[in-house]
C-alpha cells in the first residue's frame, strides 16, 4: 500500500512540474490563459477600450470560459463574455487556427449571443448590441491590416444596416507602436517584465508567480487534461470502439466512459 502511495505521490509531483513548466510558457494568445487573465474586469475593460478606441467603456460583468447553448441544447464555450454598463455584450475569442476564426464561425457566435441574451417574449428592440471579437494569430482576412470591422450594409444604397451586430478581427501579427500594436506585443510575452501594459502584466505575474494564482492555473490545467480525455473518448465512441479500449486510451474509468456513452445516446 505504501509503495502505491509513493508512486501516486511521484506521479503527482511529475504532473505538477509539467504544469509549472507549461505555465511558464503560456501567453495571452493561448486561449485558456487568456480566459483566466481577462476574467478580471479591469483587464477586460482595458482590452475593449483599446480595440474599440473607447476610453469611456466600462465593463459591468465578465465571464471566462462561459458556456451557452445552441438551439439543439449543445453547450458551446466562449473564451470571454463581457457586458458593459450600456448592456452591450462582447464575445472575445483568441484563435491560433485560421479555421477557428472563419466567417461562419463569427456568424454562429453572433447568433448564439442573440439567442442566449434575450428572454422568451422579449421585444426584438430589447436585443443587446453585440460584438464578436476575434484576436487571431494570423492575418485571417489577408489584407495586411491591424484590425477589420465588419458590418451589414444595404447593397443598393451603401448605407449601414443598423442591426447593432458587430464583428471585429484583430490581426496579432502587427505589433507596431500604436496602442493596439503594443497590446498585440503583450499577447505574445511569456514574461510579465517584457509587457507594455501594467494592468495586464500584473495579472500575468499573479498567475505565473503568486502561490494562489499558480494553484488556480494548475487546477485549470488539470481540468483541461480532463476535457481532452473526454473529447478523445467521445471521438472513439463515435467510431464504435468498445468501452474497454476507450477507457484504456482516454485514461478515463470504465464508469466514466459508460456515462459519456449514455449521455451521447440520450
């Protein structure tokens, strides 16, 4: 029994050291770390003020890794959902993959906000003004610009179709001396000392060096590992692989695999 306990302790220490090593290399462009940093209202407010060039913007509430449901009841996780004092809603996503920031993904996220931020029976005029903001590792729209604003328009007149639905792409490749360029520089820093903006640097420093912040991120990384195992198991179940093999390769228990299978078939 003591040998087993010792092995468990060794496994825990190994995983903990791996987490610490991974944590040292995380940047704001990494979505899980970004979600933790910008769950702080002051950081989210600062980010939006720079992207939207609105110093008067005040965030009322902010949620990291926020789950909302589509019409089929399936949960979708947003990196950041923020709401300001004028009840405008902002979905902020970082995307390392071009595919994750496609035009239809932007449209889908916009529709999710509309469907989840209104109540049954509400007047259409009660719809929140919404912003879908993609911060992309690559220049997804390929025009060499630092930022792109997308709005609907009336083709025949060229007038803006004012449905108050906004989509913005921020190209993190441009790290110039503008406020936005400096912000994108900070998104790629692993060390808080290299960052321009103190409000972000202090938050990064907290999660990388403060005991409570490090513990929070280590718990989050354990949750990430669990999510990855669940995703692996679901893909294997979809291919009809027997429960025992799913459990072996996903490192979930057989009971957890059976529970996933029952939910999938429900």
